C-alpha cells in the first residue's frame, strides 16, 4: 500500500477512501469513522480502532485481573438494594 495518495474533493465535499487504505485501517462498508483535526491534518480512524486505542490506554492504569465491569455491576446491585 502506498503511504500517500492524492484525491479530489467532489462538489458535495466528499472524498473516496481508496480500498487499500480502508483495508489497512480496518474500515468496512457501514462502519462509523471518527474524524479529527490535529496539527492542521485531517485524521480518520474507525470507531472500532478508536475504542481499542482507548482500552489500551486505560489498561495501563488497571491491575491485571481487575474487572471494572464486574466492579460496576456490584456497585449497581448494592445501590439497587438501598433503593
């Protein structure tokens, strides 16, 4: 895959993402993407990859074997008992 390519913006402001780029980014038909402007550049990331990135960042602060989801369920059950 080329690391750079040129595309034209059509009259509706649309740009086609080449198939090789979509494949490399794991973007499939119907997927949501996140657009972000950073350092005067437009960055495109699949929502799935964005979530994976967030999960990796959070894991740095969570001890192995700890489940935040399980902790949340326990807290919610305790709160429901008090209602």
